[in-house]
C-alpha cells in the first residue's frame, strides 16, 4: 500500500519534470557543478595519493635517512634557516658509529648522490644520478640486479672503479649490447660495468632508472671527503630505531644534554604525512567551494518550486476537491524537488568521473573514484532536495481548495 503510494507520487513528479525539461535542466546546473567538483577533486586526490604512496615507497618503507637537512621544512625565519645551513656536515665517521654501535638495525650505508655525465665512445648519458653506496644499499632500498652483480665488500675496501647501471643508462650507452664487463667513463674516469639494476619506473614524474651506483669509497674521489652525505638505515623497529640513531649521533657529534639535534632523521612516511596535510587542506577548500555551489543550486530549486506551486495552484485545488490529502500534495512536490536534485547529482557524478579519467590518462595518475564519495554526492543531493523543497511543498499542501480553485 505504502510502496504503491510512493510509486504514484514518483510517477507524478517525473511527469511534471518532463513537462518542463529545459527549466528543470537549468535548475539542476548548480547541483551538477557542485557534485562534479566534489567527485572530481576527491577522485583526483585519491588517485594522486595512490601515485605518491607508490612513488615514496620506492625510497624504502622501513628506511630512515640521516642527513644535514630535513626533507620537510615548514615556514621558518632567515635565522632558523641559517642555523640549519651552518650545521656540521654528515660524514663517514657517523656511518662508522652507526655500524659499530647500532643494535636495532642491521643494514647501514652511506648515500652520496651527484648528477654527472657518463660516456661510452660517442654515446652519452646526461644528468645521470651517480650514487656512491655500500654493498648493503640494495638490501636497504630493496632493489636487486637483473643481470650481473651488485657492489661487494671488496669493491668498497679496495676503492674499485666498478659500477651498476640503471636501465635508462643501459639503453643510452648500450642500446643493443650486453654491458657486463664493458667500460664506461664518469667524469673522465673509467669504470667497469658489473651489473644492471632492476627497473623501477618513475617517481614524481622523474625516471628512477637514470642512475648508476659505485662504491662510496670511490665516490669520494669526485666529491671530497668533507662533503656532506646521507646515511641510509634499514629500520625494522620504527621509533625505537630512530631514537637509537639519535642517541648514537648525538654522542658522535658531541652534543650536550639540552642542545638541539644538528642533524635530521628523514623517512618516506614524513613526506607522505606532509603530502596528506596539503591535500587535506586543498580538499577542504574544494568542498567549501562545492558546498557554495550546491547551496546556490538549492536556492534555485526552491525558487523554481515556488514558481511551480504558483503555476499549478488550480491543479492543487482540483486534486484537493476530489479528495487528495495534504500529505499527498506535500509528498509530490517534495519528491519533485528530490528527483531534480538526484538527477543533477547523477549528471555531476558522470561529468566528475569523465574529467578525472581524462586527467588520469594525460597525467599518468591512477584513476580511482572512492565509493564513499559517490554516496556522499547523492547524500548531498537528497539532503538539498528535502531541505530546499520542503517550504514550497508545505506551501502547496496548505492551500485551501476553495481559494486554489478561484486562482487565475
């Protein structure tokens, strides 16, 4: 009985909307734009978060990097920046101390990174990320070799001129050859190729395969022993490991109790956390803008429903005269308002999804629409339909049959 009543109201509402197609469409534009904005922004942010999480994971989920500078720096004064810049460099003595005294981690490696040119005959690879590291570095960042071998302890101890190449470098210098055992030049010095790194793809739009690794002891010939370095530590214990690193480094660098750390311990989690804060702020701003659009759309719906009540006053009077209840009139007009909003929401979701798909295809970002955002969009539309449609519907239901029939 009740379901039949609802179906009848829905049928009447749809017929009324179809009778005024253009007006109904123009009325929904505010709703369409608002929902499209919500779905589009949430989908892009969700896909971008997936992309960033995958990219940052290539730094190593359980890896801590000790360096002179923090990776994440908020607003700071010139004096604060100067204080960080004047910190003592991180060097090999810190690496040796971590290797000797560290108990909660088993892999430690210097990481000395420079961009340099590599050559082989008339072929060149520009801006190659040459990384000086130890034999444990591949375990720390979880990157093995696809051919040949990685650096060994003897390579480090004897400062051998050997290198392991990334896939981009192989394609640039050895397009149709097996590079193992061949020679390449780095800044005029000859290196023997001993391995090829597994392909890693891109991070933040930059290739992770335009790289080469050499012993860190050999790398110091390019950078000098006084240059600051990074230290990569594989940390299975999380916060416990971070505190142990801090305790060891404070001792090595002669910091007294109460003095601030003059080094930074960085992780991919800190980058992800910073990114999430930025996207959350952007999401809140976007939702606020979308909410304004939805409210404007709701006001438009209220206005058009009031016009509709005015135009259909005689119809309301006739229906009441032949026995229609006030609740039926209220239900019909309220249903019309909700249906208009839901149709607008559906169009907004389709447009938002289409825009997100285009961005995904052109920006190499994963296409992902959170299911909860679709329910949120329809929930917004339903709420707006009820809220802004209630007053016109109530006004229609309270009309006197006699006065309504006299209306011209």
